C-alpha cells in the first residue's frame, strides 16, 4: 500500500521527529457516548496540541441529535477542557474548530448517510483532506452491520485517497459471532483497512514489554521454561458496575478483559523476537503464540469465577452486583475470572500462565509478573532464607507505570540472612516527558495507517478459540462464587494456584 503523504523536508533517518499525520478527516459514530467525550475528543485535541495533526484535519460527529456544527463544536470544546491531558491553548482550539462538522441522523437513515457523504466531499475541497477518511465505530457491535453497509451504500468506502474503519471491542461474544462480525466488516473494508482498537496496546508500558525483552541482552537468555516458574497477568479494579448493566450484564469479566487485553499481554510476553517491528512481522509472531496457547483442564481445578457481594470497601458501604441497578437478582454474570493457560512451544512448555481480572478488588492495578524458579542450591541455613521468595520481574501497566525487579539480598548484620528486596523503575520520574494517552497513540496510528498495535482477524478469532471452552464449562455451572468487596477474589481462585504450591501475587 503506497504511503498517502510524506513530508518532503524530513529525512527518514532522523528518529527525533515524530511522524505527523497527513491530510485526513475522522468521522465518529456514537459521538454522544462517554468514550467519545472522555477519550476520543480529548485525544484528538492533544494530538493537535503536540503538532501531530495536519492543519487541514477535520472531525465529523454523527449522532441522533438536532445539533448544528456550532453546537457540536461546543460539546467538543467542553470535553477537551475537562479531559485533555495537555494544557488548553486557544490558538490550537481555533484551528481545530474550523474543521469540526456535525451530521444528524440515525444508522438506518439513508438520507443522513447521503448528507455525510456530501459533508465529506465538501471537506475534501475546504480542508484539503484529499479523500482520506477514517470512520470510528464507537457503537455497540450490533450496529456494525448496518453502519458498514450504509457507508458502502453512500459511496463512502471507495474513491480517491484511503478509507479506514476503527472498531471498538467487544469483537463478538464467542468464536462464531466474532467470525460473523469479521466477515461483515471485511465485506465492506479490506482487512488492512480495519483497525480493531484495544486501548491497552496503546499504553507505553505494554509497548515497553517489547523494548525490555528485545533491546536488552539481560532478560532474553532467561525468558524461557528453563528459568521461569510461571507468569501472572492481572487486571484488577476497585470499582463496581453501577450504571454499566446495559453493557456488562451477560458479558462478564472473561469476555470483557481476558479475551482481548490479557491475551494480548500474554502474546507480547511470550512471543518470539520478530524480524522487525513492521506490522506484518509483529502480528505474525503474536499469532504463532496464540495458536500454541490452550486452556489447561480440568476447568474445575484450573479456573475460577466470582461475583462481588455487598459489604464495606474503603470505608463506604457498597452494594453487591445483584443489588446494582439494571442487574437481575439471579444474574450469573461473573465480575471475577481466573484461567490457567499453557503455551505449547519449545520456549514455554510446562510454564503455566495465570490470567485474572476482577471488579471491586483490593486496588486498581494491571501488571505482568514473570516469576522465576528458585535457585537450585542454596548454600544457606534454612532459617537464613525463610523470608526469601522467588525472583520476579513485574511490568506495571497501570496506574504507576514502570518495572519492578524482586531479588534476594543480605540483611545488614553479623548473620547471613537473605531477604527479598525490590529495584524499581517508574516512568513518572525516569523521563521528563509524560506518557501520551493510549488513544492518542492509537488514533495517530490509524491516520498514519500503522496497524502494529491493532489485533488482526486471526488474533481475535484465536483468542475466542482459547476462551470458548472455559466459557462453555462455566455456563453449565450455575452461579459464580461470591467474594467480599475489597478482597482479591473468591477462595476458589486461591485454590487454583495452591494446588500447584503457588500463590497469587499481592500487587
């Protein structure tokens, strides 16, 4: 695919200058939702503020609202003022506001899509967007078919320049629905023009897994089954699901987080070194790992699921899931899920990967912990090492992004006592430049046509293939186990690791 735009004054060998998007417009469907207001619009402003968008950039909102362009401009302004990461500058806003348009209409309104096509054509002339348009579907998956077909019918999927579509998760609810969804989207957009957003992959720390592994000679020799005992990948949240029943009920923690975010983290952690960081090479290595990954049976012993009950958390009384508004009193939706996976290749054979995610847990944290085997021979008295755990390398994805190494060190004194200590690297104090929001990186990649951080068709389908057997097993088991708010999940989750003499890390 030919590059759409290049800066003639830039030397390709100069890595100091960031790549700037060429002339383009971004059309957001579902522009009235929380995602657009809190993440997408502020990210667009932040990109403009950092000088990464072209002067002719255009933003089009599409929604069932009786707004004029000015009304939509005010909505964007308010969202930016409240949620932008970078300071608000009037000059940047004025330049951005010139390219803001709004098209009212519903997804089944043919005339609305004709108006959208007319607006897009006008922007090509007024803003010089040159036929380059990205369509961001910030809508429920059920609306994907009608929106993509309407775009095709209105002639918005072809012509001069490029056309790209951005799809938000969930990508289906099982393998069958994911395949159907992929077929629908691919019937209108070629696979290389489809960008499936997983905002976790836009986080600096996730990308740092690749830098940590492949830019350093220190870790790669021990990054295998000879030295690694097991890997824990955790995504915990300390909040409940009040107000999110419409999205979450019937979905659950495994579908919401494990199928996409955590399996992608597993792929980055376990993949082989790609020949380059070209999108095709990176994706190919991730696909190889996912093909080699399978859930470990029997599921009654290797998986756990739970549902938070009511109680006290952080000094406040909180309701259980079944008391949350919108959830049925007999809902079997899990708010905690833990699975054991095996990567059946030469590097990882015999190393269990434990993935867990939950709501109303002890604290908000996402991390990848690579836990190493104990030293084979300790020439110390047993009492001198009783407080010594296993070496671990912990990559913290959020909230305090960084890396921690845990190892044994002698305690000062006359006796040879060894205890765990940690060495810590934090993004916040190691670099003077603050990390961009994930959506900044991902939106810029869409406009640049860089799909490295976006899962492809096969990755999505393989992820469901891994998770489906577990979900089917759970579906036949009735209600999940209740766990108290502020804890680290149900007792059955602790039992999963205890059976093999291991325990969950306390982040």
